[in-house]
C-alpha cells in the first residue's frame, strides 16, 4: 500500500525534525506531507531544508493559519491526486507516537477503511491528563457517539488512517468543522458513506515542547456541531418514518362493500 502521513504544522520548529525522523524510521516507504499554515517561527523553512535528503518528504506552504480541518482536507486532496492508497492524520508535537504507525495502518490492509488510534479502548491510555480533562474528553466522545450513532469510543482522536476509497466517497469540500469537530465530522461522514471502522489502542502523551493549540472554544464548537448534526439526523429519521407510514397506508386494501 502507498501510505501518506499528513502532518499539519503551525509553529512546530522545535518538534518537526524529530517527528519526520521518527516517521521515516518507522515507515521508511511512506510519503510525508507537511502542511504548514504560514508558521512565523520558520517551521516550513526547517522542513524545506530537510527535503534534499528525504525524497519522500513533501511540503505544502499555506499563507495563513486556516485551521486543522482545512489542512487535512488539503492534504487528503493532494494525496488522492497522487494515487496514495492510505492517508494518515498525525500531530506534529509527538503526542502521537510514530512507533505506533504500523499498528495503525495495518487494519487498512485487512479491509477496514478507517483505523482510529483510540485512547478509550482496552489498552489505550492518557497517562498525564488530569481528571477534568479525562471527564471532558470521555463525556464529549460518549455524547457524540450517542447523538450521532457512531459506535466509536474515541471519535475526537486525531491519530488515524483512512483508505483512499472512503475519502473518495466523502465530499471533502462539504466538511466544514475544525479541531475536535473535524474529527467527529469525518467519523460521522465516513460512517454515512458505509465505511468499516476499527479502533486500535494508543498511548497518548501531551506535548513536551511548544504550546498546545487546543482551547475551550474548539471544544464548545465541537459539542455545538454534534448537537446540530444530531438534530438533522433525528429530523431525517422522522421524515423517513413519516414517508414509510404514508406508503403503508396507501397500500392497505379497501375492504369490499
């Protein structure tokens, strides 16, 4: 399988070289695409300087910070145009262990179309999180799964692999969410597209260098979107039920007089 690892960056100059090195050591045949959103710290220039010795390293420079979801959508489109069969989402801050890439990608070769690196299945863990972060993350995931019928323990996970086949069935231009919301929306749309989804356990480690991009606003956005999508799902279900009942009534035979 041709694998492309997509790494969005914004001010990751202290981490990006180590991330690229570790990806190359773990999946030496994989392509790497760094999508940089105009990092003022020189992240893109650092990546550019590494490319001469790494033929599979690619760089997409974007002028302004446009968001995580936008970066992945651009990366997916880039990979699909070049015939990659598997596309991996991965953070640049080493919270996602590059050593886990083979286990994450393997289910795609077995026929699954989405493989999620999950913190909330047996064997998964987040060793350094405080209780309130666990509570917020677990609660948000359970809410999303219940409202959208996902059947996924960690729909907000950002370490995952997609088969090109399912990405080709999703209208990426219609995916609008960012951050947590993007991961949930992609899970929802993949499920709507009939994708087979599996979760593999990972150990999630908070970044040690640099500043986190996560904020309460991103979490609130995600929960609001889930509620909106859930309402749409309910209304579509109610409309289908109403049509079904009307059809049943129309087929009821009229007793003879």
